[in-house]
C-alpha cells in the first residue's frame, strides 16, 4: 500500500479507536508511529524520530501558557468568582423574564475571561447556577442547555487554550488572536441571551417565575464583588495586546493575581493549593498527551504528502474560496459531534490551514489566518454542545442526572442555531472579527 493510501485509511482507523474509547492522544500517537514506520519501510528512521519528537514538541515556549491558564482557572474557582459573577448578573436582570438564565450566560462569559477552558467553565458555572435555575422553576432541559452553551464561552472569550494551540500550529500572533476573539465572544454571549428571551416568550412555562427586583443599593453592592475579575481580565489581556507582557508573562501574572484573590477571599489554604496544583498537572498532562499524539500523527501525514496532495486536488476543482470554506465548516460540525475541540484543532489545522492559505478571500495573509482561526474556534465550540456527543452536555448532565438527556438535547438546540447564524455572519463579514485589530 502506498503512503497516500495509508494516510487515507488512517482516518477511519482513528475514528474506530475513538469509538472503542481509546484515549485520543494515544490513538493519534499509535497511528502516527505505525504509519511513519510503514512509510519509512525501516525502524531506524522511526527510532530517530522518536528520539527528538517529544523534545521538539514540548520545547516550544508558547506551550508554557497552557498550565498557567489552567492554574488561573483553578484559582478562579477557589476564589468564589463564579458565584460572585452570577449573583451580580442576577441582581441586575434576574427580575426580568428569562433574567436568571441571562445572568448565568453573563457569568459564564465573565468566568471564561479568566479561565480559558470550556469544560471548566461549564462545570464551575453548572455548580453555581443550576440549583438557582431549578429553584425559580426553569425547565430542566432549558437550564441544562443554556449552561452547556454558556460553557463554550470559556474557549471563545480570551484567554483561550485552544487559540494558543492554533496560534502555535498556524504560526500566528497569540495576542492578535485573543484580540480578534473578543467581539465574536461578546456576540456569542448576546446571542445566547437573545435565545433565552425568545424561548421564554414562546414557552413561558419554561422560564419559571420571575424573582422580585432588588433595591438599587443591593444591586450596586453585588457589582462591587466582581471588580477583581474585571481588573484581572483587563490587566492580562490588555497587557498582552499592548505588548507590556508576552502571552506567557500575562498568563503568569493572571495566575498569581487569581491565586492572591482566592487567598484573600479565604478560598485558598495549603490543602486546596495542593489540589489546584494536582488538577493543573492532570489537565496539562492530558493536553500535552494530545499534543504529542497529534505531532506524531501529523508527521506521518506530512511524510505521506496527503496535505499537499489534498490542497492541490482542491485547487484543481475550480471551486470558489467560500465553497471550500463552507465544506471545511461542515466537516468540523460533523466531526465535532464525536471529537473534542483540542483534538480536532491539532488533527486538522496542519491539513486545512495550508489549503485555505492558498485561496483568495481578499484579505492579507495574516488577517486571513486570524479570521480562519476564529471561525474554526467557533465551529469546534458548536461541537461541544451538538448532540449526541457534545462534551459540555454530559458535564452538565452529570450534575443533574434527574434531567433526561433528551430534554437537554432539546434545550440546547436553539443555542446551536444561534451559533450557526453567528458563523454565517462572521463568514459574510470578516470585518466583525478583524475590527479590533484594525483599530
């Protein structure tokens, strides 16, 4: 079997391993090493590759951002920031129709701005907001669906671990990618709030009862508790974008600031500090295993020449650039139902990015790369809440096992529709994504 055929057959083999519940990092590592061995036709070059693969992958200074942002998220949870964000939103708009759900979305956006992980955002905000939503009588499917959707804001609103990985793979500026994600992230949060407003008007019984409005003095007092989150976000993202910090330095500043805040709030002692370090180490190990597996698998694909041949083939079809882009988006939507976002980014960007880079969208190369990266981020984010295997759905489901999974699927579908409309808007108007960069 020639190298191209080997590479083509490796994709169904990878999906089979995933279905058999083999960890995605181990699956890609195994297929990458075996595939490279078969292409080389000898074990000696493979052993030489293995000797340098891990060091070459992990020696990237940019990867040090990953554990720092994960630690920042751990400290943010311990500092009670998620509860403060939700209470602040609830105090402002909780008395309106659908207001408690909108407050949960706003809190997810705020927590995502200091977390960088979708699953962590969904899990943390689920613990805080789900009991409150159920207490005021929200339909179980709507409550679980809106929190699953809100969790995706953790990777869209910067800082984002997935964007860091994309920046490394596509050799783009991390600070510019963070800046470009800001407006689409705000649009996502507003879109989710609009969905809640529409749903509770169409089905009033799903929105529960409205709570009594609080006096303005209490509303203002609730807002005071979230000022540290605003300060940390502005310091980290503003410092990175203005060049005061490198992205790694910004992540370190954010981790220290959230750690000090958690200690000041009384949520950090020696035992919890050790737990935070352990959770960070575990999460970092999982991410790095996937990165290593993707590096081995992508080396095999490069040896097979599949990405280059695929780019040449697509170029010869005579399709318009937007037809190719929509085909890629549909691919991500389909495979997002069965794969996690990080694995998809690592697996597909080395194939799709060279292909898209050769197409003319009327944008300079750097702007095109950033625009494409944000589109990919949004589409893989949709995969996190797309039935039947959206990971955020199962995170929320584990917290409320009494809610039938079918109800959760029903509750999340309007948010998926909102995401798809947003993708269409950003494809049609790239300037929305690039607005902040052009200021």
